[in-house]
C-alpha cells in the first residue's frame, strides 16, 4: 500500500489538535496512523443495511 500520509501531514494534524511532537517522531507516527487506517478500512465497506442504530449507550463497566 502506498503511503498516503506524510510526516508533514501528521505535523499539520497535530497543530490543529494543539499537540506538539518532535520532528523525529513524525515519520513513525505517520506509519502508525497508516496502519490504523488500513485496519479500519474494511469497516467502510461493511454491509450495514440490516443493522439498526444504537439509540442508547451505557458506558458503565459490568463485572
């Protein structure tokens, strides 16, 4: 898979989010972000036609 996210893109995203990363961390962060994008990409093609939205959410942990 060709890289779509450059270290400069990570720097821009970080700036927008109010974060700062050392320059030497930008390339590894771009690689990690690409890995996350590749992992979730199949979800974009999931057939959800018969799935109803969740109308409630209870964030409490259950033992």
